[in-house]
C-alpha cells in the first residue's frame, strides 16, 4: 500500500513525499491544493502539521478526496493545536454567515462518528 505524505518537509514519513518547497527535496514538488496524481490512486494520505497552513481547506479536502480510493482510504490529518479547531467553524459566523459547513462533508468525504 503506497502512502502519500502531503507537506512532507525535510522529514518525509511515508512512501511518497509532496511539498511545494524545493529546498526540502520532496519526491514531488507541488501545491497541496492541486496534486499531480490521477484520481483514486492512494489508499493512505498523511498530513502532519500541514492542514492548518491551508488557506483553502475546502479545496484541499476536495483534492485529497479526488486522489483517494473510495471506502478504503485512510486520510490522517495531524494538527498541532486542537484548541484552534473550533475557531475554524466559528469564523464564518463571525463573518456574518448564518450556516457553518463541514469541510470534509462538503468535499465529498465521510465522517466517522
């Protein structure tokens, strides 16, 4: 099973490392929002301290869903500060939007209760 490490940095943890910074010498140099892979080609996708750097989380999750095999993919997202997560859902309300969306659901993924 081939695992993709999105935003690998200098310490690639999985089989294929992707990063936008060429200085870290990734296997594939690419923006995490527009990955150069075919649809449904990975069974595991790993983001370690990467997701919180996205300025377009819906686009990122949509892209992760696109490259992931349906029903057998494991997407692991590790963020450094769990306290900050509620603010992601609170910000739209502060900006005047009445509804708050679930970015994983909006991207076509499924949440596990």
